[in-house]
C-alpha cells in the first residue's frame, strides 16, 4: 500500500533533482561558453576597409564582430530553452517514475474527487440529464481541469492530471449507456495520456549544449 504523503514527497524530490541536474549543467555550459566567447572576441584582431590591422576590445567587440556577436546572443537566449526543457524533462521523469513504481493508484482518489465535483456520481440519472441538455464537452473538460488545479496540492501530480484531462476525448464516450462504466473509462484514458507523455529524451538538450561549443569553435577560427 502506497503512503500518499510520503510518496508525494518522494516524487517531488525526484522531480526537483531531475530538473536541477539538467538546468544547472545547461546554464553552466551557456555561461561558460558565453564568457569564453566574449574573451576571444575581446582579444581578436581584424583588418578594416583600409587594410589596417585592428585589435578588438571588450568595449568594441560587438561592433567589430557583429555576426559572431549574434551567435553569442543566441547562446544567452538558449538559457531560456534550457529551463523550459529542464521543466518538461523533470515532469516526464516523474511520470515515468510513477508508472515504473506501479503508483498510478495514487492518482485514482484524486481523479475520483475531481469527477465527483464536476461530473457528479455519473449514475444513470446523471447520464440521462447530460444527454437531454446536450453535453458541452469543452466546458466539461475546462471545469474538470480547474477542479484538478484546486484539489491537487502536489504540483507534479497536478501537472500530470491537468495534462491528462486536457488531452482527454469525451465525445466518443457513451454517457447514455447504463452498462458502460464512464468513470473507469475516463481514468483509463487519463493514465494512457500520462503513459504517452512519460518518455524523457535528452536529444534536444544535447543539441543546445553542442550549439554552445560549436559557436566557440567558429569564433576561434574567425575572430
């Protein structure tokens, strides 16, 4: 039996560590390559239009090397993408950990509570009422997502459930069939969305890191 509080703290720590190890490494790479690039350009030499050899400095390197400076600017901007990727990567790692630990049951009581508030008990009478008044699926999803945000204190679980419900299809669920377990089907579909999401991949991250150091190589040859 999973202790919800302890496990919630465990995956929170796991998610935070997954975020930090990627973010710190990525920011360190960006800052270090940025400093090296600025130092190289500040000590570079070039030939002006008159054929005279000129030496760059910290104050003038942007004017002296405008195109190479743009590459460094992109390195600076890449820090934003490092943080963005680190956040997504951490959430994917948490999703993967929950699935590996067979801890999907941790999400069941939260989903039950959410559906109780937005969809009622979804008994036969409720199904008929929904069909008679016409089901507004987009509004139903929006209400469910808002309830998830209100009822879920753990930000990692909240993110995964919001993701699951936001991608949930309701229009093909037979609400009018009294023999069909609507609640179970919805929970199953939410878990499937989370399973599809739980595929952490560092390829984009390594592309960012590679860019940092390719820029340094370009500057070294062209300054």
